[in-house]
């Protein structure tokens, strides 16, 4: 009679097909999301403006 905690020998061969296919599908999904999102944002052509405070620049010049 077998013991209750006796599960037999450990698995000798592990299948890696499912985890690799899930990772590949995830990478492809993220890449498609980024490409489609980038294409949609390129149509609107938004400009970026950077404002530098003048009081900060004059303080750093005065200390030198």
C-alpha cells in the first residue's frame, strides 16, 4: 500500500513550450501596443516647450 505523502519520482523532462509561447505573445502584444500608440500620436504632432526660470540662472551665475 502506498503512503499518503508518496508522490513518486520527480519529473524527468520539463516542457518549456507553454511558458516560452506566453512570453513571446506578451512581447509581441506590447510591441504592437507601442507601435499603434506611436502611430496615433504622430498624427497630432504636439510640440514640447521647455521654460527655464531666469532667477535660477542668475543665482547660479552669481555664485561663480
